């Protein structure tokens, strides 16, 4: 408990430090003085110690509050927030998320990390560098797959320019409800197949 180490004496916080050795160097003494100054602003209450997360009204830690706090501290809000889809397996969500972040081990990404690859050309078409955008969106094979999916779902042809466009495809109103469910699953599965082909 905090009360075991700190106590109030004439409006000052005093410590029962229980050190194995006292601060010796000037740096240690200076850090100790800084600690005492920080502790002077602390208000101690009677009762058991408890953890309280100040960045959320509930007082409980959650990832959403820390992400919001970090974004506000940097002054930059993310332009795209990846929404995890409960209809598909977690591993498929993970591959889709990594694709949106351009974090899949494509040949271009591996070469950028100084991993020896024979060629950075696309393994499917050989015409362009194998980047995430190319193998999922602009490669001829990828376009043929998306065309086949659109025909099978009976929706207008799927033309996208970025992975993000694919991930947001289900938001458009021209797609019937049943096709939306299929597309959500298929976008993730197609991304996983591409990831697994490496």
C-alpha cells in the first residue's frame, strides 16, 4: 500500500523508504528531490489503494481511451479507422488490417527490410513490383478475382484503386444485404489467400 511508504506530517508528505542504500550520487539525490516535489501535489486518502484510469470517465483502462488520448496529444486524428468484422475469423481480420497498413510481407516490403529476394516483380503477372496495393487491387489476377466475385454476387463490377476502397466496399448502398455479408468475408479471405501465397 502507498500508506506503507508515505505519510503526512505537518502538511508535507514524508516517506518511509526502506532503502537498501541511500542515494549517493548527485544525480540520484536530484532525482529524489524531483520525486518529493511531485509527491507534494498528491492528496492521500484513507482506505485501500486502487488503480484509477484518468483518461476515461469510468476510471477503467480501455484501448479506445489511450488511442484517443494519443491522437489528441499528437494533434492528428487517423483518417481511417479499421473496423474489425465479427462475421469473419480473427486471422482474416488481422490480414486485412495489416494490408490496410501496408504491413504484409510482399517482395517490395521484404526487400525494403534488406531480406534477400530474387526479384521484387509480382509473382502473378511479373509486370509490376509486388506491393500490397498491386497484388490485392491492381494486378490483372486480382482484378479478375474481383470481377468474378462481383458477377457471382450480382453487383456492379468492383473497381478499386486502394486496399482501403475494398475494405469500405460494403458501406455502399448499391450492394444488396446478402452480398455485403459475402463481400465482407471475401475481402478478408482474398487478402488472406494473397498473404498465404508468399
